[in-house]
């Protein structure tokens, strides 16, 4: 008997859904980022069926909020960076720059401006921009960059010398006293509190950068997430993947220091002890993990699986699969 074939999602279907999604707000319930467009792109690349992508979209849309109509004004960078109410203005700005320079030129220009605040809104500006690049959708790219710009959050740093190797950097970060923040604070608030804390600026920017720095930070996140299941660390892993997607448009070949400084704040905000080795080897193969991820309703699990799978193809290591196993229990 012939098995019925389930049609996979297509890039045309994804673009249709992303077009419709431009009517949705970038945030909901105040400070929470809209994960739908990111998860839609991840599901497509993971091989989800057209029906699954549509069902996930309908369920996700029900939890989101419409964009508030606003007349976009001309951007004044000094005034509008980091203003949550400037999203419409930034969208119009980036859409115009894309129309003038093309996606690549506009992205390169925008990253030079935005990477010093790479941790904006718990890395979701970086994340949405990275997924937009993979989707090849200009409207979504403008939306991702606008989300980043309107929540821009540069963190303090001092002279980055003498540089510290990764282990020494982590040990130096561990000596910093924990700042006060309310129980249940959002990731962004905790990151900002650490960024404002005494001593942070003198240490966070001192990580020695080299050709493998992004890989090392992403693997640190994968191993730490595998050991702890920490929700904040999950964002460090997916942000590492987004930075790898954006790498061709970085202002210089070296990993932008704004990302490693944000990673320092994220690690501290997580409260998790960094893991330099795996807790145990992975036991499930990628096809089983990807299939399980496509059936998930949690956008974070879908995005984690997508990020780890793609990073594993670039930098083979068992940590990527083990991290996904932690997110998808048997």
C-alpha cells in the first residue's frame, strides 16, 4: 500500500505567512517578544509539513496582538534607539534603507549601528533578524531590525586589556557580586542590572577574541543548557546561531565585542554554573529529535532545535544534540 505523502512547507507558504504576520505587534503582554515568525522559518527548514506550519501559525496568532497603527516619523538615532514606542518609525526607516541599498547593504549598515546592543530584549532583536535573513523576506528583515533598534540595550564596558582566555573570563565574571532585582524579573531586566553593577564593565569586555570565539561561546551555551535546562542559557545558544547567520555582514571579521559583553550579562543573569564539558553523551539521532521538535507547540524548543542542528553542521560536536535532548525529554 502506498503511504500518503504529507506535503512539506514551502518558501512560498512561509513568505505568505510572514506577509500576514507584518500586521502583528513585535511584542505582546508588555515585554514578551513575538516568536511566531522565527518559529515559522525554523519549522520550514526543519522540514515540517505545510499543514503543521499552518496549524502552528493559527495557534500562535491567537496569543499575539495586532500592531498599533502609527505614523512613522524620521529617525533621529540619538533619540530613537532604545525607545520601545519607536518600532513603527524604525520599520519604515529600515524598509527604506533596504529599498535603497538592497537587503545586504542595509543589513551591513544596520549591524554597525546595532551590534553594540546585541543583547537587546534578551537577544530577540538578533534572533528575529537572523531568522529573517534565512527566510529571505525583506519585510521581516525590517521588522527584526526595528525590534532590535527600538529595544537597543548597550552595556557598559571599559578598556578590554589585558584580554582573558575563556576560562579566566568566566572565573572573573563569577567573582562579581549579584545585583538586586525582583524575583521573576525578565531576562532583559536581569541583564541590565548586571550591566549596571560594579565591576561588570571592567571584566565583560576582556574576553580574548579569535577566529573560534563565537563557536566557543555557543558551545558553552549548549553544554550549560544540556547540564541545567536553564531558560536564559537557551537564548544564548540560539543567539550564537543568529550571530553565525549574520556573520557575512559583521562590520569586521572579528566577533563584535558587543555580543560577548551581552553574553557575559546573559550568563550572569541566568544564574547557571557554566559547563565546560557534557553531562553525558547524546543518545538520540538528529532525525528523531527534529521530528519531535516539529511536533512541539513551544517556539523556544523549535528554535533551539533549529539552531543546534545548524550549528552542528558547521561545528560538529555532540553538545548540540545533547542540548536538544534536554529540551525534548523522551
